[in-house]
C-alpha cells in the first residue's frame, strides 16, 4: 500500500489528549449518574435488524448501517428476487444485523428481554457509541457517543426533578456555569392545539412554533398560515409570542390561555410541580426556564420535554435533551411502562469546554516524570525510583534508549513532560536524584523520598 | 412484534453488576497503563476495508464483519459481475467499510497516518471492542474488548522489562496472585531450527513443540516425524523436552544447545537481559518463567514472546499475551518501526476473578442509600439530604412514588441496597433521619451530619 492510509469519512481518530479530555467529560457524567442511583448497562454494538428497523421512521431506516451476512450470502437470495437487482428488496436477505442507531431502542429491547431480572423502577445509564449513515458535516459524525440516563416503570414527577438536578450537577462539575435547562410539556402543546381548535395540525403548529428563535414572530405566523392554520387560531395564541419573564410568570400566562383544556392544565400542573420543587431545592449554577416553543421529537414524548442550551455567548446548539415517553417498551410488546430520560451531547460539550478554555491543565495525556537513560546500570537505578513513583500513582517512564542527551530532552519537551530526572554516577554514589523542572528550568537534588513529594 | 426480542448470537448484554465488574478490571488496567506512561488513543469502529483486508490471512478476511454500502448499493455492480452471483467477488463492490478485527492493525494505520504528529518512541494503549464473525462458543464471542499496550519506535529491551512489570502490576492490583508470565524469543526458536538443520520446517517444528503441554513428549515427536523432521534432528533437541528449573537454568541449557547459532545466541542474550533485570527489580506477586515451547502467532513476532497463565488451579487458557514485531507499520508503507506490545484478555480475567471470588464487595452497581417516599412534603425533606449525600459522592436515591411501605422495602431488598432512610412527620419536626441498616436490621436516629458519616 503506497498511499497514506485514511479512515472512513464521518469517523475520527482520537489522539491521547482528545481521549483524556473526552474521558474527563464522561467521568463527570458517569459520576453523577452513579451518585443519582443510575445503574450502567451495555448492549451489543449490533442488533438483529428487526429490532432496529421501523423504529426511527423511513429516513432512520435508511441511515442505519447494515452488516453483510458472512459466507456465501448471495446463495440464499432466490433467483427471481436477485434478477430484479433492487437494493431495497435484497438488503434484508443479505443482512440480518445492523449497528445500533441510538441507545433508546436497544434499552427498550433490553428491558423487555430481561424484564424478569429487573427490579422496577429501573434507573439505567448507558454510555456507548452509535452509528448513523448521515452525510458528514461540521459537528455531525457517523460514529459518536451517546450518554443517556433513563428511568422506566414510574410516572413520578420526582424523576423529572432529579433529571434537572442531574444536568445542573454535571455541568457545574465541568465548570460549565450558566447553562439553561429549558422545559416544556407535550400536554401543554396539545392543550394549545386544542383551545385553538387545530388539534389535527398539532405537528405543523409546533414545528412552526419551534422556529421562533430563528425566524421570529412574523416568520412563524406566515408558516402557520401556509400550513392552513387559521388567523383566528393564531391570534388566540398571541400570548405565546410575548411569553417572557420567570418560569412562574409563564405558567400563569399559560394557565389563562389553557383554562378550558384539561390536557393543557395537566401539563401546566406537571411543569409547575417541577419548577416549584427545583426552586425550593435550588440549583448550583444552571437556571431552569419554561420554553413553550420547545418541541423536540414531538411524536415521541408524551410529558416533560427537556433541552439544555450552553452558556450565553457560545454559539452551539443544544448540549443535552430528553423527555418523558409513556410507552417506551410497547414496540417490543411490553405495554404501560412509562419512561423518562435525558441525554448529554458529548461532542458539543467538548467543543464548548474547549472554546471556553475550561479543560483543567491536569487533564492531559502526558507523563509526569521522565527519567533519562545514561546506560544499563543507570537505567536500573532509575527503574527502582520509577517503580516507587508508579506505586504512588505518579506516571513515570524511562527513556528507552541510552541515546544522546539532547534527543532525550527533545522527547521530554515535545511531549510537554513537566519533570525530568537525571541520575548518573554522582547521584548513584550517594543515592540521590537530580530533578529538572522543565517549566522553569530549575534543578534540585533529591533523595527518593523527597523526589516523590517534589513531583506531585 | 409478539415474540420476545433477542440479540445476535455471539453478542452479550451486560447487566449493571457485570458492567461495574468489567469496569473494575479495565480501570486497573487503564491505571497501570497510565502510570507506565502509555497514552490512550481511540480509532473508529469501522475502517476502510482495504485497511483490514489481507492483514489477517485468508481465514481472517472471512471473519471480518463487512458493512453494506448505503443507498442503492447494487447500482454500482456491473451487470456481468452481478450475473455471476459470486458472493466473494461482489463483496468489495457493495461494501467499502468493515468492523475492526483487532486493535493492532488500526494502531499501525494510526501511526502511519499521524506519523508527523507523533513523538517517538510512542507508547500507546487502547481499550476498545473488536468484532469477529467466528462461530460462537463457550468463552468465544463475536464482540469483545481488547486491552492493548504497545511501544513503537524503539528496540530497547527495557520495554520488555517494563511490560513484564506491567503484567505483574495489574494482576497484583486485581489480587490475582500467582500468575505466571511465560517468555520466549522468536530468535531462540529460529536458532533451534537452524542447529538441527530444519530451518525450512520452523513453523511445523514450533507448532508441534507448542503442544508439549497437551500431547506430551511422544506426541510431539510423532507429529514432528509426520511433518518430515528427521529423527536425528529431533534427538538433537532432546534437552528441550527435559527443560526444567529456573529461568537461569533453562537459559544455560539453551546456551549449550544453540552455541553455534548466532541468531539463537542473540535471542538467549535478549531473554537473559530481561530475566536478570526482573530478578534485580523484583516482582510483586507474579513469577517470570522461560518457556521454550511458547510460540503464539509465530509469523508475527520477531523477538520477545509473552504469555500469561492464570493462578495455578484455575483451568483457563492464557489471560494475556504479546511480543515484539520488527515491522508493524510496514504494511502501510512506513518501514523499520519496531514495536513491542502486550494484551490483556478481559473476558478470561473476569471469569478467573469470578471463579476465585476476588471481586471486592464494593464493586457493585447498587445504590448506597434509599430514601423512602411518604408523600410530597416528606420527599422534599428527603431530597435535601439526598443532595448532601450525593455531593459527598455517596450514591443515594428517593423511591419515586409514595406507595406502600412494603413495596418500597421490597425494592430496597431486591436491589440489595445496604441503607434505607425513613423520614416522616416525627423526624421532620426535629430535623432528624431514621437510618435502617438492611443487613442487620438495626435502626438509628441521625442528624444530617451524622447520617453522612454513618452510611459511608
């Protein structure tokens, strides 16, 4: 192979520093998931195709990566079908497995498959990659991690309260202060469609309303009209366009608007419980906001809807989202299991932290201490100290070859190793080590004991 | 979907306890990798097919999972070829990507692709799943993790010394005392073939010798004869069959046997340096053994060969292995980059630790403290304490619904939660919490402060 190798478009190699920084974020998420009582599960990278197909709509089916059957896979395709040469029809004959597209459907499958071993309510988290044959573009990849926490088997609104706290916890820990946790409720959206007499246009209505940020009030109204929503109806929801102020004020506005809708008032009641409870418990650095334009995968959610926006001043889409879905496991035959969950957008969180310069200096893939190699005897002497350092959890290494001093120092510089230890005849005679601080260039003589302290 | 869903054969769902136990092992491995100065990288789950195909032999090519191209993938297959209906010929036309088969080839690809950004010698580790379309059987899966550490860009034998220490470090940390790190050297095997005049039968010779454990001396000799190795030749290596005693004794025996082979003597010298250095540095709980029958993927390794056997009394194949390969990146056009690496067998290590009952009790997916839910006001009171516990890193949760006491206690019991907190009117009035130890059934009254201590 003469040409330089490459990787498939939409995928990424992660360098040591990238891996360490990604792990820093995932560790924070994992830590909070654990302290909130969520339990980790892992599912296979590929599922039987029938588990995934048909769960994400037609577009989703197209974007699922299919795995070719092994062996002489064409043998099983009958001649008539083969002659048609129709990719769409042949796929299911030559491919029985597919890479997972998200973590939600595999989770639903897991719950149904293992229902007899699970204690409900089941709080699970899952941090694994997913794959989508999407057209790659800036910030959109064909392989990316999802970090999901869901509770199934309880309709309690305390879950929603906890999930708001969880978002606050993780982002505060990552020093990502000032994120906004936006909430809405599917029942409020249904209520609005109901009171304006446009229940059959719920989707069109919410899709348009969702664009308020981008296309403004007039734009939204024009779109609504173009979808056949009447001017009378639009006038009725005028207060939505003027919604402002605190969560409490918005809920009061909605209570006036939706007074005649039972569904709408239920949604308001749910949201009010969450807002009130959070205001009593307090948040560390995030703020909770009611956003009546928030829709997200509307067909999916049945109650609460969450979305997290990054700190103000950072141009980035949502860095998290989620909601309640009343029938997650119904697709696999287990009815009436309500679930609620949230997801963290690892790639975007990474970009925000990077843009704001919030990765701590200690989050680095470099080695703390490099020992120069001056020959076999010296290396053995160094190795004894290295063993002590490692036992204390300090990363240390011996330069593998007794090459030129300059080459070894270059290595330390290039890898940004903060400490270099030199130990030759002189040091060995008295049992000392010379420690060079690579940042300020100072040199000190240390015993093994004081060396352990000096490099920490 | 009426029938219960399932997963593809050879794949696994991991329950919370399994994930936590697997992470316990991976964290130990990762921690040692880091303290030894290895840096993590991650590569995409799928590579361009040309990166993988032809790198693992014909059998390997067959076992690589191929991913079907998206869209109308058959359109690009020309009619003549299509008419042949030959799976083998069509695969490369309808599939351009494949799931990685191991971590070594992607690592070689990474090194070549990013050679200008890498500081050599490059010590990398990688812990990621790999996929093989092997026939599933007990202990053999189609998706499994590999945990690899490799150094490229240095021929120094200190690397081999460090890798022996690394094995010792990880297994000692996991309390897996008494593992045996077996070592051999490809040059010793070449030397043996040379001195008995059967250089062209090196592979047959070592494959037979490798079976000494299983089929005994007579079996090995019979196999060698059947492969056309002369009786004279076999008699010359009689000392190999009688090899016993310490590493030093075996090396002395080999020095006698291979005195006329330059290659053989070089191999002995290399192994002797490692054995001598390790004996000076000492190992924590493992022992290092010279095993002249050890071959492992012989075509691959050019120097040191490693294999780790579990503690005596546990029937399990090797739980780790590796070796030195002089031309890892040559397959991608970058010549003369020597590498040496080792791998940990996660699944087998898991089984050994489980069999020996060595998973610590603290390695569990359960929550430490469950707060009973007696209603809205009580739950809010509980939540304030829960927040404090979580801030201290103690996992805690509120039972989400104010249901029957018995149902909530059942949940705690089923999940083996060690502590349950009850807080109703009485406790709220004085600001206390009643703590029930679920193991011994005792109940104590605590302030929030003393509660934090009591559940740790």
